[in-house]
C-alpha cells in the first residue's frame, strides 16, 4: 500500500495521517473550500479540493471523492467515521474502481447497516436481542398487535436510523398511532426510508459497546467494551473503558459470542457492536457500526493496540494473529470527553475563529484534535473539535487526570462544552458510577434545583 486517500476531515483525518506516516504510507487529503487551511490538509503528503463547503457538495460527493482518488493514483481509501464510512454504495464504487476500501465488504456493510436486518442476523447467531417485532412493521394495526405481544413500554426505531432520529417511546395503545406516524415521517425525511421496527423499552439502561477486529481470512475477535451511557439526546458526551458493570466472566462470554457471530457473517476490518444493559446486568444487541468509532482512543489506551494501524494492516491482507496478541490484557482505566464547539448551557452551535488554543498534557493525557489558535470552526459540519482522553491505573486516577486536564484546556473565541464536562466530573452520581442513559436528564434537573434554591436564599 503506497498511498491512501482519507475521505474525511478534522481530527479523524489527522489521526489516519499519523498512523500512515508511522507505517511509511503516503497520504492524500481531500477538503472543501471551508477546510482549505485545516491541519489535515497541511500534514497530508498531497491535498485536493473537491468542492464547496457543504458536505453534500464535497465530502459526500462520491464522484468527486473517487475522481480525487484516481487523480492521485491511490491504492486505498480510509473513510474515517461519519460521512461515507458506512455507505455501502461508496464501498462498491471503490471496489469497481480497483481501490481498496478500508472497511468491511459492501454486502456486510449493507446487511449490518439496516438495523432490523442486523437484529435478525444477530438473533440467528445466538446474540441476545430485545423482544420485539419480527422484521419491519407494515402498518399502524400491526404495530398495535406487536406492542400488545411485547408489552408496554415499547420503542419504535427507524430501520435505517441513527442519532436518535425516527425513534419514539410508546407507553400506551392510545399513544401508538400518533407516535408511529411521527417516527415513520421523521425516518423517511432523515434517511429516505420510513421503515420501522419495534423493541421492548428498557427504562434505565446502560449503553455498552464492544470493539471488534476481523481479518480477511475468517478470524474475528473482541477487544473488550466501552461504557457510553453519558449521552444527551442520543449523542455521546463521555465514554470510558472498561465498564464498571461488565464482569470478567461476562466479557469472556461476549468475546466468544461476538467471535462466532462475526465470523458467521464474514465481517472484515474494525467495527463496534452496541448493546443495552438492563438493571439485572443482561446485555441486548441494538446495532452495529461498521467503522472506526469516535471513541476508539479509550480502547487504545487500555489495550495498547493502535486500531487505525490495525485497520490498515487488515486491508493489506495481514492475519489478525500477526496484528493483535491472542490475549489482550486490560491496563487501567480510560475516559474520553468529546469537546464540542457549542454553548455549554444552550447547546447551540458555536462556529467562528479560535483566538487562543492550549491543549493539556502530562502523564496519562491524550488530545486528538485538528484545531489550533487562529483556526476557524466552520458552521457546516459536526461540532466535535477535540477528544480529550485520560488514562490512569484505575477510574479514580483517570478521573483526577481528566479534571485537571479540563481545567488546563483553553479554547477562546468560541463556546465549547468544556464547562459542562467539568460540572459532570464534579457530580456525585457520576463519580460513583451510578449512571445510565438517562443520567443527563437527572443531572440537568439537579442543576436546575440548585439554581432555584440559590435564588431563593
């Protein structure tokens, strides 16, 4: 592999460039007019402008991306996360153009990308799934029948969904018709596909995901789990590994189950399998992400495995046994904060010029970012500007390092989520690991009550 085009932008594009440089692989950056002065453009060996600022006219423009790859005469394309990373059609175009796609085959991406098909595939492989409908629900009447069978509360989900869109929690038969049509309409508008399926709704679940790798020779393995329960509107804010609720025995059981299921479907490259954990500690499959995840650094910190290099080596045809040890020990605890360019209380986007930028350092601290002083955060893309990762011998040390790193992370000129993260790390429930996916709702309610009490005094 002489040269790789990175079909992405920002910190993940820079992350792939770093891995390629260490492996002696030349890189080609693509960029929109808004990203002309970005660091991924500066540090790639070559850079090609592929269009105007909006993603649909640049980073999501498949003909433009493929044309850039052909002009640069690359051997492979790494899609990063988001954008085209889970687009099976794009992977097929890469194959037809004789360009290696650093990811799973398009057939597998398509299978696992449709949530209901993925759910049934995992069920056949004896991976535990939540009780729910057998396939897509065709009508409001069928939805009512399934809800009665499954038992309220239930959740309607878009088959092609993500990011919380096309999802509705239904608690009674009276609510179902309106919520069914609302979810269907939202799914059709967001994904061009209004298909819905139904699952039993767990009131206070934890969100647990397992990092997997699979080579092109039929071997797959799990690298343990990440806890992703701290979310706001289904968007992750904080991730950590390992989870406080996954026992060594459960981890080993899941490793065997995931290995069997992934080898059965012919999965290749990196991926993440996501689960909900109920109050009794049982895991239920919800979806698979057929790409590298935003939060992959926490797994890297506790395993010592460079996941992006592993992706590239798998794409080169190497066997998993030559990339990853048969037994990967967990070393300490790691936590990641997603630093977003948004107001920490209003949660409105905060684009603009960064006037001062200082990243923290010191033992156990890692920062993945493509921002810099005098850099500009454009309004066209995802608000993530940095990932702050802290590693320690245990969770207490990792949290202590994260708290001081947040205090030393300076970003001026725009608003960021840093103040929100600082408040979360001061919260007693979070510090003691007493959380689930509804944690942020309770957190904001506690903050509101404190403000009202202070105002009354």
